C-alpha cells in the first residue's frame, strides 16, 4: 500500500483504513482501539490516540472521504522517543464552517497537545485535493 509521498504503508505500525458504511463514531472507535493497542506501552499513548481520533473524525466529516466508498489512510510510527501520526484524506473544499459553539476546535486541541503539527497538500494527478494532517508528540 502507499501512503503520502510514495512511502510504504504496509510497514509495521501503519494502517490503511477503508471507511465502512457505518457511522463515523463507530469508525473512530475502531481506530482508537486498533491504534491504541500499538501504542499501549508508550508514555504519551493516550494523547496520541485522542489526537488520532480527532483527525479520523475530521477526515470522515470534512473531506471527500465521507462519500460512499471513500477512504482515508492512517500512518503511525515511533520516531525515536516521539510518536508521529499522519492522516491522509481524499480532500475537498477547505472552508470555514458556520460558527457552532459545540464544534470546530479539534485541530486547536491537536495543536495544543502535539509537539509539532501541520497540514500538507499531498495531492496527485488522480486526487489533487488530497491532504495529510500530521502531528508528533514527544514524551514529557
């Protein structure tokens, strides 16, 4: 399988996830369970899984990955003592949603917890709008 930049997603700790036709909450829970087990012994596992859950939910809610048959990819790895997570969605319009006092703070939370974080356009000929959101968390 390939991840952004042509990297190999079949490496240990990497997962390619096909969005099933179930509710987003079910998918996010499955992501937490699957990837939480990979990080169980890491000191920042809880924070890393919480941020992953937020980014997976964003991919489902705010990108073409939410369409029937849509996919998003998750790449998780330990980078030295840090944890690095990348979530690549199928892109779509990037705009400011209407103000909602109950929503819209997920990326702010990820940025507050992560040591480093960014959003990168990783599009290609077949999907020029594809984007990857990545973060790294260093142990305290």
